[in-house]
C-alpha cells in the first residue's frame, strides 16, 4: 500500500511550488515522488484547520504517513500590528490541531514551516538555529512570531514524551509564482514587481521606499520546495534547520529593483524616496547546518536557481495572471514597499 504525503496550505506560495516540483521531477528522483507515493495538497476550503474536528476529518480521509505543514494565518506589517492576538490564536489553533492529529494518527514525520520572524529582535548575526529562543521577537508581530516559535516547543515536547518525529524548517525571504502580490500587504519582491508593472502601464515614475541599500537573502519558492523534500527524506533532527541561500548571495533592494526593471522592460524613471525608512540594513542567516547535513546525507551540492532567472520566471507568472486577478490584488496603492 502506498504512502500519503499531506501538504497543508497546499495552494499558497510554497505549497504551489511543492506541487510544481512533485509534478515535474521524475518519480523516484531526488526531488520527485517515490514510487507508490501519493501527494495531497490540502486547501483552506477543504478543511478549516483552526477547527479540531475538521482537521481530524481530513486526517481520517487521507491517513497520511507524512505531513508538510505550511498552513498559517499570515499578513503584512500593519495587519500584524493591528491583530497580534488574532495571529497568535489562529496559528496556535492550526498548529496544535495538525500536530495532535499527526500524533493520534501515528504520522511518521511532520515538517512544519516557520519564519525568520521567530528570531529575537536583538541578536547576533548571522542567524543560526541555536538563537531562536534567545530573546523576544520584534514587538510588531509578536503574536505570529510566538505562535511559530511554539511549533518548535511542541516538536520537542512530542518527541520527548512520545518519540514523535516532528521537526521544522526556517526559510529566509521566499518569492515566486503564486506569491501574494496584493499591494496592501505584499512583501518586497512581489510588491516591487506589481509597482513596476503599474508604472510601465501608466507611464509614470517608479517610486521605491528607502535608499535601496539594505541587503536581504531571497530564496526561490521552487528551490525551497526541493529543500523541503530533502528535509522530508533526510533531515532527522527535531531542532529546526534554516533553508537559505548562502550569506554571500545577499542582494541589495536596489539590485532587486534593477533586476525587476530589466525583467519587466520598464523604461521610465526610478526614484528612491530616502525619506522613508530602510528598516534593518541586513539580517543574514547562516545555511552552514543545511550544507553540512546535505553533504553527510550523500546529497549532491544544492544548485540554487540564479536570482535573475528566478525573478524572470516570477515576473512572467505575474504578468500572465494579472488579468485573472488571482493573488495579484489589482488596484493602485500608495503605501510603500
């Protein structure tokens, strides 16, 4: 009898990337489905994971051997600031319902997806897996951050008391197809893609908040999907592992904007509004643990998709889907990136 991999949040940015990889990689290959293995991508309309009984019914229906838990209540900065309790409670409910049912149904392994916001607001760089609990997270999104941190605490507790193999991964800034491009709460790359597209359509200058100097690590959603499949197959620790490009692949916001301008064919003026805050200059994360463990597991060195190529593919998806409106947020907004 084949085994089932249940992916919660199956229609989101990372879930869609996982579905793409599973559908395109050869069966039995390093990042393909195993022979006899069935992948199920659960969407919010299939089950409200905040509800224990709906979650249990999904587990009863699919009887998963493995779970990749991506579902979460997410939002932009202002949504988090205005709703810290909502983000805390809804994510705690989802995480607890998924993990408890995974325990009850004797799931062999669960990989949960955390976020770099779990790290302390004041911490030494580069970020490493050992620094997650060294201090409070940034106060702006403490509800969401603490709910995500609790996943690691839950994983440790389930393992200590029952021996369950529940673990987690921490990706850096993810971008790609099926991202949230709505200007009301999009992250930097999808927001810049959307703004550049509108500036090209309207023949207006492209205005970017800040100086463009801050540095960030970005990971393409399809690369992240492959690394999550590696984690499902080969990662045996309970402690989280950071999934990221190397520190030396940090890129400035200006370089991101330049690449988007090139990919969209925008020919107009680009203006940097230095009166707007830049935020943290850099918050690098180390992928040393990932590199070491992949080598020890016998995996080939991971080849990250070149940033320019990944960005081009993301822009092409956005343009193709703009008129369809799905996750694109078709409106002109005035808030900054």
